[in-house]
C-alpha cells in the first residue's frame, strides 16, 4: 500500500486525475505521488495512458476530473500565464526541431520565449550546452545532427529556463546504446543536482539504472507505484552465483546445508577425464549481505576453492513480469 504524504512535501501529487476522450478513458482516477528530487520511471504497454498522464502534468491537456498539485500548489491547467508552468520542463516524444536553425540559435530562441534576458540568457544557453555535451556543435545546423544529438538538444531546450520538474516522454526511443548511455548519464547528473524527473520508457534496463521509484500503468490505471527497492524486496529475488573448480559436489552439499539458500541449479559443469567435476551453481538467496559474507567464509573454511561468489537481484523486466503474473492470477 502506498503511503499518503502531504501535498506540500511532494514535487507532484495528483488526486483522482482522470482524462476521457469521448468514450475512451485514457487516465482513470490516478493518485500519483512523487517526492522532490526523485527520478520516477513510468512503464506500461502502449495505450496504457503514460503519454496522456504526462501531457496532463505538463498542462497540455485539460483533465476531465481530479487535481494536480506541484510543490503543494494547485496547478490550474487552463490558466494562461500560470506561474507554475515555470516549474516544468516537458520533452514530448515528437518535440519540434527547426532544421534550418543552428544549435545555439534554437536554444536562444526558447530562452527568449521564457523571458530570459542577457547576460543570463547567454550564460544559461552555455550551461545547458555543456550539460548535454553539445558545446562543439553550437554553430552546427540542426539538420546535420545525429538522432542522439537531436534528442540531447531537445533535453537542453526543456532545461534552459531552469525548471524544478522534468517530464520526459520516451526520451531514448530509437537511440543506439551509446546515445542511450549518454542520455542516462545526463539524467544521473540532474538527479545529483536534486531535480525531480518523471520519465516514461519501454527500455526497463535504462530505468533500473537511473530511477529511484517506478510506476506501472495498465488501461489508464496506475496499478503500482513504489520505490524501486521496495519492488525488488516484494516481487524480486536475489540469486547467488558460485563457482568452484574441481569441487562441484562439495559446493552443492555446503550450499544445501545453508539456511538462506533456496532452490539450487547447476548453470554449467565440466569434468576433465575421470577427475572431479567443476562448474557454476545458481541458488535463490534469502539472506542479507552479512549472511552472504558469512556463507562465503564458511565455504572457504570448508576448503571449497571458490573462484566466483556474487549476489545479483532480479532485473526490472523480471519484476514487471512478476507483477503482471500476480495481477493476472
């Protein structure tokens, strides 16, 4: 169960937020809470309502019902010149780019739209160029940039007015692994600076690297919302991988006697002629880090030649499927 916090302690809080298009309910009575400084990942299948929720939070759509609070203040989406919009940086999946502009012209244009004046405007444009690693491309035409560079330029545009909240809709979609890593590093820098980020993505491995909390949407409902560590504890498992050349049988016996070790399987094994068997074992591990250290000491004391000993939690994709299976049953 999600703990209810006072809205003035949260960067984003919604109450029964709903958006209906004709007969289709895209977002249904969503109660979302995101603490200040959190990086919150929003996941779910296509059509789950993620983009509509982000557009509601950005003031791009009017809610059919419900409330939005930003840093404890009611966000009236239909109010022109709402000062709370200055809090927001919103990067849509189809954000506009003007190919004939240079990078610095593009950022300066949006900085002027946010009423940044010189010399602050020039300084801020330089700051975001450095953040997204596009300083050397400042005078390049946007048409000449790679897809990853264009995505980073879009992020710079959302940051130029120094927002407190960043809303990112599928920002790494279609990017190659190197570009995704660069984007992930930038989000990590923003997190260290204390910015609140809400990011939707289908790439769960990226979210697991940068997010502190996860929300899962299905058919317009927010069906799960919790810190990533809580989801790991509740829905995930920890797996122990151990290798011992020439002592697979002895290793198996020691692990089966350990109270924190659950199901056990042989991942690989080999035998040199008629000699002892070598291999790697994988076991579900229910103990703490201290228990793992004690188990390793016990194996060494038992003269097991351990060459590998590591504990690995389930990845976010496994947890997502576990939750899906839990709800289906």
